[in-house]
């Protein structure tokens, strides 16, 4: 204020009482609760998006495996069977 050459800073600033400070702090507290609810909604949206992405990726992989199996069947002329590694099949 001094650097600006103003001689009456009381015109621009107020000195709140402890009651005013308390009232303003209490008024600000309810605003924090919607933030927590908003964060929870954002987390649920992220989880839903991640699940949709994973479902899409799994579907893509399944289609790719079916395509490879179809190509192998067309090349060999016979259907492929499930491979068993070690032990007796069945």
C-alpha cells in the first residue's frame, strides 16, 4: 500500500472478527463434501472406462484367435483339435 502511495489502507482492507472467520470457515466446509462425491464418481467412471477397454481388448483377442484357427483349418483342410501337453489326453 505504501509503495502505491495510498495513505488509507483501511478503505481497501477489513479486519474480520473471530466470529466472522468462524462463520466463513463453516460455510466453506459443506463445499468439501461434494468434492468427495465428485471424486468417487470420477473413480467409478474411470473403472467403467477401464472395464470397457478390457472387454474390448478381450473380444479383439478372441476374434484374432478364431481368425488364426480358421486360417489354419483352411490351410490344412481339417479342424484343429485342442493340444494337450504331457500326460494322457482326456
